[in-house]
């Protein structure tokens, strides 16, 4: 009976020693083995490992991608001395657990404070070189690439890799937004007035050219009309001359009839002349020879 108890106790002690001598590393973790407070091994691959019981101890660090998301927007100043509020987040992970432990005592919160300081210093420098328009839309992608590269380079010193830095939102403080909107409105009005002035000038130019073209057309038409009229009058004169030369008496008679018609063309017209005047010679009976 005593032998059975001793065997059971020995087996139990063996199990306890075995459990104290082994540890497992998950695929999502780094395993850091300490011996009397000093790092003696780093376990990167998942599996079962052995350690010295009561002497070695193990700390685990997350191998997955971590996200630091600022709870409140940070304020930065642009090259125009305008304040902007920036809401950003950082994607990072531990790549060297030994260096991470030595640098920040393995504290993720402390590491995030270091990351935030590094990223904010970079943002402050980059925003100070650019205008509001550039940081809001024009060069946002370029700023993120620069900050990521710089933060990753500096974070390697504490065993961290920066995978991404994103500017989720860049806003203007209310007082700055009001002034910016007022300036934008004034600029738009100035552009609108300038366009109206240019349109009015173009309209007046078109009208002047149209008036000039109209006058030229009228002048040319009057000239051509006068030329045609002159040619017609000359042709008519030649016809009259030819007719006059063919039968002078008939031509004189025809012209006298026209003169009568033009002189007496109304019932109220009164013409007082000597009946023997030359004007009525064709109305007088011819004397018999």
C-alpha cells in the first residue's frame, strides 16, 4: 500500500515537473524564454518546447497585426499657419520580441505611445510644408507614404514593423472652416465676375464686328445698287436717244403727254397758262396749210 502511494506521488511529482518543464507557442504568438530575468531564447515557430523548471519562465507577445486608433483627432499647423484636425490610425506588429521587450518592457501601450509620437512628429513636419488644399486632397497619399516609411525605419529600433499609416479624416476647426469657406466664396465670386466681364467684352466685340460687317455689306450693296442703277440709267438714256433720233416728233409728243399727266393728276389741281403757250402745242389743232 505504501509502495503504491509512493509510486502515485512520484508519478504526480513527475507530471508536475513535466508540466513545469514544457510550454507551447501558438501560431499567433512569439515566445520569449527568460532565465533568472535574462532572455535566453526566442520561439517563433508554433509547437511544444522545454524549459528549466523553476528557473525559466516564458512571456508571450502577439504576432498578429495590431491597430492603434487615436481616440481624438490631433491638431497640426499647415504652411499657411492654419490648424487642421487629423484622425489617423496605425497598423503595426511585433517582429523582434526580444528587442520589443528591452525597449518598451513588452508593454503594448507604451509601444503605441512611442508610435504615436513618431507618427505625429512626421505629420507635423509634413503638414508644415504644405497648404490646406494639399493636405486635404492634393498630396494626402504622398504624406501617408512618407510617414509610413519614416515610422517603420524608426520603429525597427524597438522591434516593431509599421505596415500602414492612414489619414482617415482631415478636417478644419470650425473657426478655420468659416474663414476658408468665406474666402472660397469670395474667390468664386471674383472668378464669376471676371468671367462675366470677359463674356461682356466678348459680346461687345462680337456686336462691334457684326455692326462693322453689316455696314460693309450695306455699303457694298449701295455701291453695287448705284452702279446697277447708273448702268440702267445710261442704258435707258441710250434707248431714249435712239428712239428720239428715229422719230423726234413722236418723242416730243410722248414727253408732252407725260408732262400733262404729271401736272394734272387730281381733280383739285388748277393750272393757269396761256392757251397759246408751247406747253399746249399738241392740244391745239394743226393749222391748215
